[in-house]
């Protein structure tokens, strides 16, 4: 598949996704970028690792912004704390080239991915009360990588 067709497909997928599917797509992308960053850190390729960690941080920040409507609830505050932990670990991983901090973030993101997979399976294509994302911002992310 050529690059333009691939980008169009991904854009269409993002714009038509249910909120819970979009949440899962963002988490998947963050994990991919984080795993690639880890490989670069291991190889002492700090420039590419830093770029990928920034992308992962951007996605995590978007996940936090998506919680804006639910932060006043007890559950919303707990989820915000999880994403704040991930974001902080990613910052420390980038700042100190710390693979252990990155591993901490990736472990929590993996748990989030499993949770959202289950949500998607249970809800199917039905729209549910899920985080609200600024679709223009999300579609501007390059979720592939």
C-alpha cells in the first residue's frame, strides 16, 4: 500500500472510530512509539529515542485531555493519576535516558491497552460514554510508526 493511501486509510479510521476504539488506537500508538524508543535507547541512539518519547508524551497528554469531562469523578481522578504517572515516567525516561522508567510507563500502558480492548469487545460498535478527544488534534497525530 502506498504512503498516501495508507495515510488516508488511517485518517478515515480515526475519524470514524468510536470513542473507546480511538482510546485504544491512541494507547496502541503510544506503546509502539515507546517500544521503538526503548530499542533506540538500548542502542545508545538518543536522538531517535528522544523523538519517539516526545510522540509518546504527546499521545499521553491527549489521553489526559480526553478525560476533561470526567476528572471531577472519583474514577476520572484515578484514571488521570494513571496517565499523569505514565507522562511523568516518559519525561524521566527522556531526560535521564532511563530505560527502567520507560519500562514502568510501558507496563501501565499495556494494562490500559488490555482494559480498552475488553471495553471495545463488550461494547462492540455501540458508542459509549468514553473520553472526548479533539478529533482535529488526534487526526494530526501520526499514529503509525
